[in-house]
C-alpha cells in the first residue's frame, strides 16, 4: 500500500510520539483533490508522487482521514483534479452531489476557455459549491510559465464570483511564484477590485523555499479577503516566517491529499526546492539506492508546522484556528451569502 498512514507501524509511532499531543481535536483540510470514476481518459492513471492511482473518491478520503489522524474529527474542502484533458463536468457533478456541506465542502473546477457565464452562475447559485478552483493549465498556453492570473480568472468569471461572495482557490502561475512582482500586483488588484470574493493562495503562493517567501508577503498580508493554505509546505522556516507576518485568522491548514499521503518530502537546496521520493516521479529526485525510510508529505507538513509554532511560541488558540476554526468561519461566511 503506497499510502503512508498509521496503518504502517512506522507512521503510527510518529503520530504517537510527535503529533498526537500537538494536533487539535478538530481538523479541516482545506485542500483536497477528488478524482471520481470516469474523469480521466479510459485506461489512464494519475501519478501520486510516482504511485499510479485509478481514482480517489470521497470514500477513499474518509478512510484515509481516519487513518492519518486517529481519533480526530475531520472535515475537508474538496475539488477535482484540474487537467484540461479530464472531464471537469463529471468531476464537479460528483462533488456537487456528494458534498452536502456537513463534512465535505466542494469547490468547482473553473475553465476560462470551456466554461460559460451561464454555467458558472447556475452552479454557484445552486449552493453546491463554495467557490471555484482555476488552474494555470486551463489557460492552454504553450508556455505554462507565461500564464497570468487574469487569464485564469477573466473579468466575467470574477464578476460572478464576487456577486456570490464566493471563494477562489488560487494556484498562482509563473516561475517565481509568490516572489513574482506581476503576480503580487495582480493579486492585490484582484482582491481590491473584488472585495466580496475570498481568495485563498494555495501553498502560500507556492513558496516552498525560504527566499520565495522572505519579504514577499508585505503587500498581501493586509488584504482582508486573502487567505493562504499550507498544502505541501514541509519547510518550517517558510512557515515560521509566514506565521510572523500573516493575520493568524487567515491561515488555513490543507494537505493536497491524495498526493500528501504518498511517501516523500519537499526539500530546499540552494534557494530552490524539489521533492524527494522513494520512487521516480516527474517532480522529484528519487531515492534509487533506498537510503531512506520515508513518511508522508502530510506528516512532514505537520512536523514543520509544529516546529514553526514552537519557535514562534504560538499557543493552542493559534492551532485551533489554523487547523479548523479559520476554515470553518470562512466556509460559514461564504455559505451565509
Ligand atoms: Zn492541489
């Protein structure tokens, strides 16, 4: 079994020794991908950090949450897998039907090329979705690094999102990510011009290494409708810095499951980052010589959060907010509109 949960004795030991006393009673994972049957082209698999999977539905998630966080009350914000080759409509329909807003909450994949204002408006009006999940790939540029935020989120879409006070889970584009001045300017413009919309910068703007985050949250931190999630952040220095400059009520726990259940770690080397995994994966350096025993990206993230929290001297209130209350308050405020 590729999933690194407490089903494996080695992870149960980490849970008991390092995490059980630290992780609060209630957990809301704000960043989960769901891939139900029939979304991928027939016969295709998705590479979960090098482990091919045929799908990942809400039943898989429920089972994994129980095994990742034994004894905890868990919830999740879920969205499909943004790939222009996949059937986004089917992915969205499954989540709309199955996430009824008690335990699992849905975001709608948004494709600026394939979507229409009428379809987006109808889906947000239905109340089945908290908001949308755009993605750089949906812009369909030959050079993915040339994509800009307004191309992922055209005006007509943001007008609808704003009208419904809905949420945008934003995976920012461009090579320099959070450190990119154009990204920063466009995030500020977006948040300021669409004040009812809530923008979540996934992965703290994809700042997985220290130089990417240092000095780059100054323009974003004061924006009252901008949040960050911590998905796949395994770097305690990045977190320690972010916890020092961001409003604590706008930091959301998230993992990027199912990816985060795979064995591996994001590591910083010489002002860059890569993933290290036990098996080959297109985004990683892999441990061909089997030198290491791995745990999940999710547990590495929990360890990094713990280290950052301890260094900053942050208390249980901060943790309850981070792991659950901040996200739930955001969900409730969106649902209330
Ligand atoms: Zn993701």
